[in-house]
C-alpha cells in the first residue's frame, strides 16, 4: 500500500483566528487517521506562479486514509469553523512507491 500526501497551499488568509481554530480542531482528527506532518509554515521561497503563503504537507498511511479523514464528520466540523477564514488549495497525492 502506497502512502499518500495531503498538500495544502493557502492562497490567502482572511482571518488568522479562524485558521487557528480550524487547526486546533483538525489536528487531532487528522492524527486519528495516521497523519504525520512533514512541514507547515510560510513558503521559504516561491517560484513560477507560486505564492509565498502558508503550505502544509502531511503524510498518511494510504490515500484511503487521507480521503476518509477529509470526509469524516470531525474534519468537516473543522472546515465549518474555518469557513471563509482562508482560501486554500488541497490536493491528495499518492507516493511514487
């Protein structure tokens, strides 16, 4: 079974308090699905069309775990708290091997 990576790029942060509240709720939920954060924070360097905004890369045991996490009631509750606090791009990608 290949691992999967959850890549979140923040196009903009409209309300840092909502982002913090989301993170406080989402982190424990994601841990229940085997999430391990590989990096999170502002981009050190941005090339091409990239933005120097917040990036989060999380590793999951499998794509199924990452999808189940995203679709879980707990994570959906965290998203409801985030609401319009940020504009993000979330992608789930399977590992090469």
